[in-house]
């Protein structure tokens, strides 16, 4: 392969990775992207929520307020403020407590039931 074609192939791979990440973040179903939906969640100060792996939540974003998040086994406390996100990959279940009134967006796999 010529150096020019090699560079083009590299740029194509990078662009493909960015598009895949964009589709996933937007909840779109771009090719080879799992079906996901955004689910809003309101929490009053002091409310506690436990998320099991079966909830299908992949990521949470704090839109307003502050939350405390921990996992099992506990690997430390995580404090998230408005504009911050966290990917829920392992160490289930997760426990969330609203340290003040909070609005969250949950990115949930389509194959799972709604978070209650």
C-alpha cells in the first residue's frame, strides 16, 4: 500500500471511530451501534436509587444538581455535578443519592425494561 493510501485508510478509521461515538452519544442507531434510549430521571435531595445491571443503564449524566454515586464493591465515592457523566461498566449494583435536587439523563439499552 502506498503511503498516501495508508494515510487515507488511517483517516478513514479515525473518522469512523468518531462517527460511531457520535451516534452512540446521540442515541442514534448508526451502523453496528446498539439501540439505546435516553431516559430522564428527577431525584429530590436525599432520594436513593439502586441500579442493577439488568436495568440496562450504560451511562448517566447529571443535568442539574449534585449526586453521590458508589458501586459494589465500593471503589470510592464519586460526586457528579451538572454537566458531568459516568459510564456504568462493572461493579454492579450502583447506588445513587441526590445530594441536592437533581435531574439526570440515563442512557439505557433498548433491550431492557424501563428504569423505575
